[in-house]
């Protein structure tokens, strides 16, 4: 396996360089949109791994919210305000919880897998809403973080620094997931979805493999939740842990498509723009626009946005030799 020659990694690296340059030139509202989109994209990367195993989770807001609340409560009660430390704590707690919950989750499939995840997330939601020490329905506000001891007085500069960190981390986790999917264990992803019995006959434990994929997804969900908390500057149960947050993550996963680790970043950005303008144009019926978009994707683009992009790219590559043929013959 040579990741250096992997076109996906090369494309992600090129995109990272372009985005780092462009981010310094765009207005602050676009910076905010990119922060929200890429924070969600990190979570969707984990859901993509599960989806390739034909497993869908309707409860990953549990780990998304754990990451967000870890950032808020660590900053509030310990005084630690460094972004690196806060994000590390968010990812660590979500991974530990996901590891232990995974022993239960890995035994279930199909709708049982999806709904059991939802049940766990709603338990956390109920605890947060009923506990004043955890912010209850109001949640917590978060102070602007520092970056390795560097503090930015201008909030817009702090958001730009957070976006640069998010893009670098997003590139790293996407490359890591790509390496995992190309490994022996990662290649079992689709095999488990097709036929678990054959995987067992090959000497691999399907439950063990699913457990690893689940823990990976919880790590990414906690990390994405931590970034979202820092981007928003506030956490609350309804936006971080409620079933609607899980629904948004599943929506973006379907919108993106499972074809590439780059797909979640494209799908998340499109979703953020779609939701923003839908709310601006039809504030009382924006859910109808989002729902209609989901129906269009399911009926006409089963491969998601990535399937559309790859299909257009294949058509362009097929036309080039045809266009060059007459000249070659002359």
C-alpha cells in the first residue's frame, strides 16, 4: 500500500493547500460556514466507514455531543482553554465511551443497530436536559480558545486560526481513514456487509472488525463535536445530542455518498449552504426543501454527490481520447 501515489491522498493534499490560501481571503461568514461544514464532515467520515459495512447509526449525536460537552465543561470547570488540549479530551472521552458501548452494539445489525444507537444518545440527552450542573436546556458558552498558548484578540482571527487547524486535522483523519480502508482489516468492510459467514470462514471475527470500525467512528464523532463546539462558542442539548442532530449526520452521509473519503467534505459544505439559504428563503418551511433534496438524492443519485462527480469525471475522460483520435489519424 503506497499512500504517496494514492490519487485520493494527492487530491486531498492539493485541496488542503488551496483551502489554506483561500481561507485567508474569504469573508468571515464563509469562514463560519466552512467551520460548521468541516466539523460535521469529520463525523460523517466515521459514518461512511460504518455505511460501507451496511450499518447505519441514528445515534452518533451521542459521541458528537460528548465531544462538544467535553470541550465546554473542561474549559468551564478546569480553566484549560487550549484548543489542542480541549480537542484531545473530546476525542479521548468519546473513544473510551464508544469502546465500552461497542461491546453491546457490535452484536446487532440492520434496524436494531441503528435504533440501539439512538436509544443510547437519547439517554444522554435526557441526562443533560434534567441536570442543572450540566447546563440543562440552556447549555454552556465557550470562551475563545488559545492555540498552543497563542491568543487572538480579534475573534475573526481566532476563527480563521481554528479553521486552519480544522482543515489540517480534517486532512490527517481523511488520509488515516483512507489508509485504514486500504488495509486488510479495512477491506473487510464491504465483505462483512455482503456476507459475514464467509468472513468468519476466512478466520476473521466480524464482531471484532465491526467493533474496531465503531470505535473509529466514535473517535471521529467526538473530534468533530469538539470542533463544532469551538466554532459555535456554545453547546446545548438540542443542537448537539438530540435525535435531530443524528438525523442531520445521516442526511449528510447519504448526500455525500460512500465512494470516497473526500465525499463527506463536499457533502457537508453543500448541506451547510443548502440549509442556510433554505432557511433564508423559506424560514417556516426550510425543512421541506432539505427533505425534498434528500428524496432527489435517494431516487436519482444513489451514489450521492460523489457518485455524480465521479460520473462526470469518467465521461470527460472518455471524450478526450475520442476527440484526439481524428488528429492522430491525420
